């Protein structure tokens, strides 16, 4: 079986198909709660609406961040369109666009308000997710 999977993995790119993983995951009212509650996973989520000029001005920033975060297994980059997912945005108290929030184990742990560039966003999410992981570990240890 492993040999067959390896063969498929090697042959698909030659046929024009690539096995790529989405760097930015679109979250909806059906998926948001379950995703951000994933154990030991930090979710950095952008909340936007299509008509917002500030959101439009971000261009490919969020996708670029998704690519930059590849390989960080415990961090996911998500996006919510508040025009189609209003219940999610209401639930997490979104009042302006774009808003960037970090969630860990289902809880909001930080809101980003710094410069809007990939390096600053990446530094923020790495530092804040490390803090959230450490706090969760301390909480787990205290329960034992």
C-alpha cells in the first residue's frame, strides 16, 4: 500500500495535478467552533467583509501569511467572511474590519493590532501561540 501511495504522489505532479494543502482555511458558521476548539492547535483568524476598503487593501497578505506559516503544525491560518458568516462574527465580538484574533483550544487568547505585514503577523502568532501553549500546559499540570 505504501508503494502505491508513493507512486501516486510521484505521478500526479507529472499529470498536472499537485497535492497542495490550503494555506488559509475558510471558516463558516458550520466549521468555526469545531475548528478553533481543536486540541493543542492555535488558530489565527482574519475577520473581513468584501466591501471593506481596508480588507481590500490587504491584498494577498493573509494568503502570504498562510504560505509563511507552512510547516507550523500547531498553527492554522483561518479566514471568516462576516458578510456570509454573521453569527460567527457576532459570537466573537467583531465590530470593525479587518480584525485579527488568535484562538487556542476554543478560547480567544489575543487580538492583533500591529503592523500589517507578513513578518509582524508571523512573529505575533508564533509568540502568542507559544504563550497559549505554555499556559495550557501549566493548567493541565495543575489539574493533575
